[in-house]
């Protein structure tokens, strides 16, 4: 098998060049000699690393050194001291000049600063004096403290996380097409699942079926897939995977969430209710309220809109319908992170911009039922796009 055949689906080289130019232009404006990216092996919230490299993070920590005038250096898990020189054109490591391996484990405390030591050696060798940090608040303590203490008095550190978050949030034409394909994949997964499920299955069997079908038609295999079933009078609330042991019975309602990623690593999400029988009237009415709440938010998704003001309008809508305030995150950006900015709530400082990709999922929750509705939209010049998911916004009665 040719080496290129082993490479997972990913964005084009021209898309990667677009990102690198955005970042390097900013670095030159700010006299920053290098950026440091880090991901903890978290496949659903490790987006900046995949955005700058184009490939998955993997199960262990990965550190990216992104110079203003040179190829990237990747520090990743492997044999201690192993180093590979690359030319930047390898299909599995575009834009990378060197890969340095180490073997650190969160379960072995004495290894917690191993990656930081390598970074410090590279900083000293290259003589960098002004370095940008990306999403440093997410860094593990051992890495962050070892790095910051080691750089004290040697280099000035500046926070570039906000800039990278905004770059990630605004999707290019290529990214928009990938996200449309991601939503189409999830629509097909949902259609395949409801053709195959039946009473007698456990919730976890249904979510496992959704994951399997997603993997068959192009998902990268990562993400959140949850199913909750309940009798009428017991709301079907999602919980962690280990709470998916219930056996589905005739007449039950199901809350199905499909939030897997594409082969290129992009996330979208869809959620619908399924009933084995006739939908209870409260569930039908609850879905109509969820639709109205979703529409109340969608018509405010315009370039320049304040997330805090949209959230305030949502709270006012719920109050007008005698519903409790929304305390969970009900609307947010998506992309390489399953949840990325902007967040539609009162503490978000980022305003909406054209070509952002947003998930909107206000629920109706009572002591009897949970009505769910989750879909994705692009922010366009005059408001939201048409719903990117094409699955009907209805209760599926099987």
C-alpha cells in the first residue's frame, strides 16, 4: 500500500496554506517568533492543534511549535529521544519539519514536564524571545508550570488564543462544504438507525449502532453519541455512556443525539425524538415549543449580533412561555471542537460573524417528557442559512 493511501481524509494543502498565512501575518504584525499549541489527547476539544496541523491529535499529549519563519515542530508520544526530520510535504505531516518523541503519561507524575523540557530546549536553541500561547488555560499543570517557569526571564509570553479562536470560528468555502457533508452523513446515520432499532434493544446498543453506521460512511470515529429511553412520565434525559443500560419497551420515547465528526475531523450535531407507538400530546406540544425557541434564536443570528443579547432574548422567550431559565449551553459554534466559540450566553465577548457555523438545541423539559431539537446553521450576510441538516423536525413514530 502506498503511503498516501494510509492518510485519513483531510482538508486540502491550499486550505492549510490559507490558515498558516493568516497566523504568520498576525505573528509578524505582533513581532511573535513562535506559537505554542498543545492538546491533551482530547479528541472533541483539541481543535486548535488539528486546525493548525490538519491531522488528529491521538490518544496522548501533542505539542506544536509554530514558528513565524520555519516549518512546524511536533512533540508527540513515542520512543524517548526519537527524532524525525521532514521536509514539510509529507501527506501525513504537512508543514512539519521535525517530529520529536517522548513517553510521558498522566498516570506517572514524574513525566508530567517531559514535553515542557523539550520545548525549552527548542526555545533556547532557536533563541526565541517573544512567544505566543494558544489556549494555555487548557494545558495540564505539569506542562504549563514547567514551561512558564523555564521561560521566566528568557522570553516574553503573549496570549494569542483569542485570535486563533476567531480564525477557527470563521469557516472557509472548503470548510463549509465539509460541514455540509458532515450534516448529510449524520442525517444518513439517523435514517439508518431508525430503520434498524426495535423494542428489546438497550440504549447503548442504539448508540453503538449509530457510531458503527457513522464509521461505515465516513466519520473519523470520534464524538458523542447518546441515547436515552423512558416511559411516558419519566423524562428521557441524556447521561454518560454508563447510564445507557436501559432496555427499550413498546410505547417508550427515545432521545437520540448524533454528534460524531467527519473524516476530516469536523463536528456537527443532530438530535430527534423517537417513539415506539403514538407520541404523547405533551411531547408533541413540547416539540412545538422547542421549535419556537429555536426560531426565536435563529432569526437573531446575524453578523455583528451580540451573543449576550441573543441569550437575553432566549431567556425572555422562555419566561413568556412560563418555562424555567436556560442554564445549559443551548447554542454554540462547532467545527474542529465539538463545542467552540462563539457561545450564545451572557459571558461571551465574541460577536457573530459571517460564515460561522452554529448548533442550536433548545429543549423542552418537564417531569414527564424531554422534547429535543438540534440542528446546524451557517451565519450568512442577512441571517442564518437554511437548516444544514435535512432530517425533518418532527417526532418519529415507529
